[in-house]
C-alpha cells in the first residue's frame, strides 16, 4: 500500500522497524485464566490490542516543534510460559531520527504488566525500553503512558524532542494532593502517620499523629487520602487495603508468595487460630520442656481460612504441615542456634557476643566518660548518678587497676537503654501484663578480644509515691547465695534483652531501615525522571519499600497490632520511635563509618583498612560491613563520576537539586533545619549521599532483618517482652519467697505469654525468609547500565568484588582466632554475605528493604 502511494519514490530512505512488546501474565487459578483467556481471545478477534506511538528524539527542523509520532497497533504474536509478546511493524523515514520513547495505550479490558519493548531494525543494533510497569486499560485510565529508551540522560542532556514528555511524566507521578488514592494509581505524595489508630472502633485505640509536630516528629509516608474518623478528625479511617503506587507493589512472581494482602490475611488467619487454642492470652509456658514442644510437636490448628493456609504453605512449606484432612500442624523450624547448642542462650559469652554479631549489633558503644549520669531532670526522674560504682566494677576488670585506666585503654563498652526508656517506665507500667526499666549494661574487652558482661543496672523513676529504685546485678556476687544471684542475673539479662529486642525492632529495623527510607522513595519518583541516571542507580534499592511499609502499618505497627501486643512499650511503641527519630536519628550517622566512629567503635586511621581502626578488632558486623560499604561506595563513585565529572554539573542539575531539597524539607521536614544534612554541591557529596541510601536499604537492613529467626526464633534468647518486675523491686514477702523457692518459674512467668511468643516467632519466620526470586545486591545488571560500556565495566567490577567478599567472609568464619564468629555451638556470622539461596538462611543482602 505504501509503495502504491509512491512513498518509496518520495522518501527512498526509510527503514522497517519491528517492535516487540513483552507482557508478563498475571497469576491466577485455572478458572480465572480460562475466563480471562477467553475474554482476551474475543478482544484480539475484534481488534482490541496495544496501541504504540514512536517518538523521535529530535524536533522538526522547520517548525521547531515535536515531530509527529508514528502510530500502530501491536498484535499478539507469541505466548510462552507466563509471558505474551505483541508485535508491530513501522516504516520510519531517515529524517524521523532516533526513537527516544514509546507511547503505549492498553485497549484490552484489564491491566497488564509491561516488561519490555524492543525496537529492531536500526543499523547500530536494537533499541531497548525497560518498562516493568502496570498499564491500565484505556476505559479505566485514558492516559497514554510514555516509556523512554534505556539510555540515561541528565536533564540538560535530554533530547529536545523528549523534554516536554520528561516533565509531563514527572507531573503525572506527583498528583495534585487531592482525593483518595485508588489501587491502580501511580501517584507519589506525602502525608503524616495518621492511619495507625482506630478510634471509631474503640477510643482506647486512639494514638497520636506522628509527623508535622514538635512533640511527635517523624518521616513522612506515602499519601493515601482516605476519609478521617468521626472520633478523631486528625486520624484517617483504616480500610481493608492500604494504597501503594501500582508499580511499587510486589512483582507478579514475588506476589505469589508475598503480596501485602496474602501476608496480612495469612498471618491473621493463623493468629486467629492460635487465639482459639490459647484462650488464656496471659498464659505462659510452664517449663522449658513446654517451649521445646513448639518445635517438636507444634500446634494442631483448627480449620484455617484458605488464604491463611495457602499463604503459609506456599511461603514456608516446613512451617505448616497438613496433619490430616481436618487439621493442620503449626510447627516451627528449630533455629540454627538451638540446633548447635540447646542451652546457648544461658551463656554470658553468647549474650555478649551477640552485641557484636547477632540480630542487633548496632547499639554497643564505647564508654568514654565516668561516672555515668542521666541527662533527665532529677526533680522528675530522681538522682541522675548511675549505681555503677568502682567497688562493683573494678574487681572484675582483671589487669586494670581503675575504671579510668580501662576507659583510657578502650576496654569498657555499654548497651545504654537508660535515658531513652526512663520517661516511659511509669506510663508503660500502667498497662497490665508488661513492665519496663531504664537499663545500662557494662562489658569488658578481654585479652582474647571477646566481651565479658560486668554488670546490669535497672532503674525505675519515682512513681506511685515511691522514690527512685535502681539496682546493679552482676554475674558473680557474694552478697547473697550464688544460686539466688545467678537467677537474679538471668532475670536482669532477660530485661536487657527485651530492651534490646524492642530497640532493634522499633528503631534499628522499622525506623532506620523502613520509615526513614519512605521519603527517599517518594522524592525519587516525584523529582527524578526515569531517564535520570541517579533514578536508575537508586531504583533497585527503593523497589517494594512502600509495599512492605504499608503492610507494617496494616498489621504490625498499628494500634493494638502485633508490635504493640508483643513488645514491652505496648501502646507507646510508635511514640517511642518518634522520640528516637527526634533525639537519635541523623542522616550522616547512617553511613557505616560515621556510625562506628560516633559509637566509639572505630577511629579514623588513614593507614588502617577502610581508613578506620576498630576498637574491637573482631567485630563481625563492622568487619564485614566495611567490606560491603567500600564495595558499594566504589561502584557509586564510578557511576557518579561518569555522569558528573565536575561540581558545576551537580549544581545545575535541577531534578537532582529538587530531589535533595524535597527529601530534607518535605520528606524529613521535621528535621529540615538540622545542621548535619550534607550539602549537594560536588560529586563527592552525591557519592556519600547515594552510598548511604544504598547501604541503609541493602546491607543495614539485611543485618537487622534476616537474622531475626536465627537469634529470636528461640524466644528465651531474645524475649520481645518481659511481663514482671524484678523480684528485688519492692517485693512482698510472698513474692520474694516464691522467687527463692522457684526462681525458674519466676523467669518463665516473666517471659512472653504463649500467644506473644508464637506470634513473634511466626512474624520473625516470615520476615527472615528469602523468596525464590530475591534480587541480591550486585547480582544482576540493570539493562540501562549495559547500554554504557563504562557503567557496564564498573558494575562487573562491583559484582566481582562482592563475590570476593563472599570468600573473605567464608575464610573469616573458619578462623579459630576470631572468637566472636567461630567456636563450638556458635552460628557463623553470615548476615552480610552478599548472596543466598531461598529460605531461612541468615545471609544474603537484597537490594531493597522488602521481605
């Protein structure tokens, strides 16, 4: 037809371009697929399909306007496994220039997941367009979607024919801040944490709004726009689904195991069944043998809702076993720690070792001054002086005459949960079934390079007409019988471990790895074009974050949710995380080297590896973490320096500057005036910022997440809550006699109840599990990086270095001189090994903070 019209004579220079669109089919049951397949067949028969428009990089040389697009229909050509291909053929005149983008319309009846577009027929090879995006049908969202080719462009380098579309695409993602978001939307906007409470169902479930206030500062979340409650106009109504921008939902493969809805419904179904079995919510374990039955015999669950059974059986096949036609057996995996040594949790050495190589290795700090004092007002909280004295400590620091000498030699370390928790002790104690102290735990660095616990201080402020109470507990004391003291020490350790577990989950995990990352995700999508090289660098680290955070708001951190019911601070849990954000969180200290220096765990030494000298040489988290940090920073440096060879390019990049400004002034607006925010003026500034973001999303999160079941799956090792006060705190005669006669029973009664323990074991099991399609850092090359030989070579070096680090960590775990990561019954520290197989492996660093 074109030849008859004379086109070949008028424009003899044209080329035939074949466009192939690959669509990923969504999952579904047999009936669903049959029905949808029939509908799609009819749609194809009557001509409904994908409509494509090719856009030129160039403007029309005469009009200086965008060139007219080339439009055509793509027809279904191939179907294989879970992918469908559509094809269209175009004739492009030479003067059309290079294709820079493709507009796509979906004329079918349902949304589809566009995986990629390939344009073949150019002399320099095919053009690739990576989409990985959901495309809504025209009747639902009558907006043409633009997908740019994989080539990266800074804003100033954008081809003139694409500049308008670049800005329009960003505007579509920003929305207008109005209305309730639909599940099909792809809009990123900010809001405060005003959807954790549920006052309409119960006024006791009212909670403060977090964010946009001096009292409760907090990072922003993704806006949902739901209506507000009748009982509290400041609180959003909760709904059965939490909005996540459509492209941030789990991929279809991952979705089969990890959709927010299946996680929520699955866990909820099992918890409902456990509630039915464990009718007494306060019932504890009668003996340690009872605890062992969780792993040996399990629970026979009543009939589960299909969603719950299907979710857990597909996610963790070993967790739920079908016992017979009518019952399902909930039996927990025995954690690797217990397999190696059933009594590992009794050991003081293991208690100390896990501060360096456990689930929460980021709170141990060097003691720099003595005596220790609280910063809180003495009129409210009592005398500020610590109860630690030279008489208690000095006899235990062998080889050092005084505490001051040990401090000068960097031999004293501490877990300090005193001032953070102390203001909440009296509030928490008003709640039945929980208790709290402010605590400090001192450790001594031995000649073997291991930590030895010296003493624990527990403090209760003045309350209920009683003065301040504080007491020091030690592993060895001659003031009372050895047996009694041993059990008091174990009880004090249990309190500290509950404090550590709460700090780990609420602060180091939720706040530092999830909540503070959400503004980075939102700003990156709002301010950086998909064409921007920094968007392409960050995207793997930000993917899925909004989904898992929405899941947390739905059933974990909400009022009367799993965290509140299972951890000591109870309904003050999220309020406490706001206090920590206010007092403790600094962006610059999220960088591993800065964090180590701030905690006194390292000092700058240009001659040392990584430029740091560790104060504890065998500190597995830091040893391995610095390898990963340096590898990430080198990759980021190669990438950034390629696109930004001079500071002027950084400063003139409007998208980049808007991105960093929005993060500081909107996403983290409650801390926008802090002096520690880095400037963004040089390539070095950008390298430090991006490296920090990538570290938080990948390695930091891996270190605090994937070891949870290994170390807390046997809850006596890391009890998430301690329900009773110490028996030495103002005891009645009966309480004291009960403790003296049955100290083991006192400990068991203080541990989490059966429902609290099993709830968190289930959650830890789910969160610690690697899915089959986990995307590990540096494992696969982003298609856009392969477009540029320099970036491709840099990524290949990054990949090789990560593989080398795997070998280094393996060698370290075999070194018998490294007592903090090697020994009889010790689980080797592998949480920062880059790669892993699926399952409960306690290793592997995914790109992002998703499950």
